[in-house]
C-alpha cells in the first residue's frame, strides 16, 4: 500500500516542479471506481444466486459456460499480444463441454474433458505451420487449465442436493476476502505484501481478508450445513490463501503481458478475468473441503 502523506513544512511555497522527485505520494486508494465496482459486484452476485437457486439449475451451468467462453477469449487475446497463438475454436468448444460434463457426470469426466481439449488443440494446431507449435500448444494448455477446467469445480459444487448452499458459501467467502482486504488495506495498510507484483496489496489487508473469511466460514458452516464452526474457520482460512494467490497470480500475468486489465467488460473491475482471478483457483479448494467436511 502507499505510505501516508506527510504534512508540509511551514514557510513560503517552493516553485512548482514537475519532476518525479517532487510528485506527491499517492493517496491510499484501491485504484478502482468504487460505486461502479459495487454495482457490478452486486449484479453478478444476484445473477449467481438467481440461477443457482432456480428450479432450473442448469441455468447456472449455462452462466458458468458463458463465463468460461468470455474468460477464455480475454486470456487468448491478451496472450496473442506476446506472440503465442492458442487455437480459439477447440478451446471454446472443449472448455464449454468440460464444464457441462463435469456437472452431468462428475470430476473424472472433468479431467477427461481437460485431456481431450488439450488433444483437440494439438490436432488443430498441427494443421498450421511448424514454427511456434510448442509455444502455441503450451499457451492453449495454460488457458484451458486456468479458465474452464477450474470453473468446472464450481459446476461440481452445484451437483449435490445442497449445491446452491455450497456455491453460496464458496462465492460469498471469496467476496468476504475481497471486502475484508479492501477495508483493512485502505484503513491500516502500511506493509506491502508483493510490491513488484501488486503494490496496493498489504499484509494488513491480508489480515483483514483472513479475519473476514474465517468469520464467514464459521457462520456459513453453522447456518447452512449444521457443521462445527471450527471446520468453517479452517475452510475460510484455506480459501483466503488460495484467493490471495489467485489475485497475485493474475497480477503477475498482466505485468508479464504489459496490461492493466484483462478487458473492459465490467465497469470498476476491468475484464471478466479481473473478477474471476480469486474465484478460479479457490473453486477446487472449496470443492475438496466441502466434500471432506460436509460429505
């Protein structure tokens, strides 16, 4: 996080200087359009709840598949600016199919969908020039693993009879990580967590995220599942770690590519991947822990 601004010393004003040495330290801010971010976040949350609690739960899977398509397009477009040319068609078709079969058949089929999508990308790319083959296929493997494969675990969360509650506990806990980190970081942030990757992330913000997630996990486990609060605390602490790593990981990807946001789809957030960055790597953690604790 940025350091506090110091009071200016008394005396006559100095002549204006636009050089870097005299630029005021940035004020403490999260660097986003907060009203727009809140409005978009509430809209997305309402859409998730409306579909996952709908009598037609397949509408939630359609929503996940659409998120997979849009996220894949954003990642592919960003990587193409660096040179790799991952094949779009097999990524979109295979990624969508992987999410659907995960919901319909289970986790084994999700891994099978990943393998078949990678194979499809390889076969598609073999029809092109030899130059850059390994580079393009590697980019495709990264894309299908990062977006539709991880989204598939969210589909798995929706499968059981209490699936809507599991999805709610997953998404809401990650939101608590974001909100807790934002509030604590803005109010107390002094010590940067990863200054070269995400300068606005602080250890104080992480502490706020951990506190919010632990509390949310305990509440959700007791109220939604009738499970012990200590299991919810462990669940929340595990999710805050994966959510933070996911956020930092996407920040590293964007810095490597040389972009600020993955897109402009969501006002106040950037692209869809800028909203999914914490959710994607957290989905398999949530699925494993809920399966272990709740059954």
